[in-house]
């Protein structure tokens, strides 16, 4: 009987921790949409993801507009999308079952400045950066609105920097992968 009471207490504690979001980055309820857009661009999320508002057309990862469009029509809210996006950034599927490239981990996509050497993209507060990007994507993905078309770059360095530099190293383009 005593073991059952102990076991019940341990189970209850685990449930409380899980529901509280301990160790998960927690519930994301604040973020800056403007900062999130800039981070989405600076972290080169668009190299993999299509998002009309950011003017990106990545084809490796999910098209974020397509991913959220029907859910919006069905009545899901930006608050729900914020939680989904934040969780996907914090806990990405790095190795897929299909063999296609997975999403790099948060320490690779949003490295904290204290963990990297100068000249490399980094963030001061990783949790805040995740929240900002999540709030931004949740607000604009699948809304059917896009900013005015910008002319596509025609020089090789710009094309490489915009589409390839997130994953590939090329000294001539001053990229580090």
C-alpha cells in the first residue's frame, strides 16, 4: 500500500511538471511580430520555408502559408499557431523518416551570442527569439496576404546568400553554413 501511495505521488508530480511546461520552454504568450519578422529573415528561415509576408520561397521545409491556411479557415487562432510554431522551433524533427532534410535544432538556427564567435548570426535571448518568430509566423502564415513583389536578385552571390548559405559554406560569399 505504501508503494502505491509513493507511486501515485510521483505520477502526480510528473503530471504537474508536464502540464506546467517545465523543460519545454513553456507556453509562449508574448513576442514582437516586428522583431520576429526580422529574426525570420536574419536566421534565414526562408531558405527552407515559404512565407509570403517575408517574401521567401524555400522548398525544403513546409510551406508555412499552406500549412496554416486551412486551419485558419477552420477557425484555429493565431494563439494556437504561436504554440505550434514555438514547439517546432524548440523541438524540430532533425532526422525525418522519409530521408528528406529535417529542421536544424534551435542551437543551430538561433545560436546564443555567448556560444558563437564573432561575425556569425546569433541572438542574445534564445527563448525570446523563439517567441518573436512564433508570434510573427502565427500572425501572417496562411492569411493570403503578401508584401509587394520584390525583383529577384540576378547576381550569383545574392542568389547563393539568399537560398544556399544557411546550409553551405562558400568563402567567396562569406558564408559559414
